[in-house]
C-alpha cells in the first residue's frame, strides 16, 4: 500500500481531530481567562497630603484619586450607588484608614461623611468596578454602635449602573460604649481560597485610639466574583481579630 494511497484515504483525520479537540482547548482558555483576574493598581500619592484632615465628602480621598487615575467619573459611581439622593454627613467625625493605602506619611483622615471606602477596577474586564461602601455615615457604623451593615457592589462604569449588590453585617460582642472610634478597611484578592483567583476579600477593622490596652475587632468577608455573570456572592464572613482587655 503506497503512502499516496494512505494520505488520500485518511484526509479526514486531521479535520476530525480539530473538531474534537477544538472545544476542549477553547473551554480551557475560557476557564483560564476567568481565573486571571487582577486589580488595577495605579500609583497614588496626592491623598497623603490630607493626613489627619477633616474630609466630609462621600468618597475617601484615595478613592477619588483612584477613580481620577483610571478615568472614572466620581459622579458616575455615586449616582449608581445612591440613585435617589446624595448622602449627607453624620453628626460626628470618625478616624478612617485603609490597609491598602497606609504609608509612612499617611495613616488616617477624619470624616463625618465618607460612604465609599474602597474601590478596585477589575482586569481584564475593565468596565467592572468593585466598591466597598456603607449607606450610613461613619458615626452610625461605630460610635456606640455594635452592628454595622456593609455593602459590596459591582458596577458597570461604562453605563454608570449597579450590576449586582450583596452585603454583610459585622457584630462586636463587647458592647462597651465610647470605646471604638476608628475604622480601617481593605479590599484585596483572596489567595487563601481554592486558587482560582476569583475570590475577593473585604476586611473591616474597628479600633480604639486611646489608652488602656489593645482594642481591635476585625472582620473578613470573602466573596466569589463571577466576571461573566456579572455577580458577586458572599461566601464567608468571620471575625479574625478579637482584642479586648
């Protein structure tokens, strides 16, 4: 049997291999693209000039700078989160900090009006923005308050639209008034999960800035982010630090 005869009779074999293997390869690439999310992290520095300052706008100063660096309109974010009316400042100023932006020359600012504490633009789905925020003013979250409601929103910044919203509630079991007076937040990819790279961690800490020993209550909420479905789902909420002397 000649080689030419074999080639003529089996011309269909390469085509069948492509048809059979093509969907498998495509699915693998699709799964890989879902797993390869990351946060856009522009270099920010202007917010540090406001160390210790009283800033009552609804966006944290580093959030404002982040949005400007990414070409995102702040009003777009605010209107998507608060469609009925813009939030007003509360009655008392609270110390606010962020683990993501803490540095040697910046640790906190004071605010009675901040609502949007952390944002992160998703890559490669650059139209998606994760937002950690609260509907209440800072004093209603911490000053003589022991339960606080937080929100995790997923926004389409091209359409200025809230795509999906979920939330979580932190509960301090030590109900002592006049103790906790500082809120520290963080928003990051959670690498303690199953390794898919699609889990998000939001961390909220309440602390006491006066004397008398350690006072810190920290809570970690883990979310599953489905980029294709445009959804974020609370997976786990736990208290990670309970310091009370």
